[in-house]
C-alpha cells in the first residue's frame, strides 16, 4: 500500500484511527480540515471484522475523503509488531473504503499524551480507558492535519 503516492484529496473530513489490541479509537475532522474531535471507540473484532465495517459506515456517513491510521514506531523510529498490526489493519480497511485513500501517520507516544491530557482534566480509571483510544485517535489526526496544513502552505506560490 503506497499511500504517499496518492494526491491530497483537498478539503473534506478526515477520519483518524488508533488501532489497539482490544479497542479502536476513531476521531473525525471538520470539513476544512483543521480540527480533530473524538468520534467513538469500537471493540476490535479480528475474527468478524465488525470494527472495519463500522469504520466503512462512518466514512460513508460523514463523507470522509481520507482515513489516517496511526503507525506506532519505536522511539528509535523502527517498526515493531504494533506497526505490523496497524499496517495489516490498514490493508484490510483499504478494501472496505476504496476509493477513499488510507494513509499512515507516526503515532509515537500518542496514547501516553492522550492519557496525560485526560488525567489533567480529571478523567481517570475506567472512564479514562473508555475514551483514551478516541483521544489517541484525535492526537494522531490532529498531528496529521497540522503537518498537512504546513505542507500545503509551503506548496503555495
């Protein structure tokens, strides 16, 4: 999957996805796209694929023009088993959402960052576990949008 060779689809909503072993966090951008907000947390369903089907529904329902999946790298920048899981998930998702492009974005420490932000807001324990995946998806998508905005501004004449 060579997602970097696809052209930027321009304005439109983006869906951010944080793939975990048990849950999948999902975030959605505004149409501009400038701001990522939490959308929902799905139960990971490796056997039945109901989580992939739900993401495909969300792509259609929200007129999403691009899906961004967090690609967990080690602190040294290498791909480990978690990155392989994310890439396999992305490959399966491509089949469900085509022709909408699926891209990957570095997500080092997004769950840690999301957990810290939630803790600062007083969200802890079971309540935090219920939303940390959404918050991580927001971190992934917002970082992607911020980088995209910088890249787009640099390309302007």
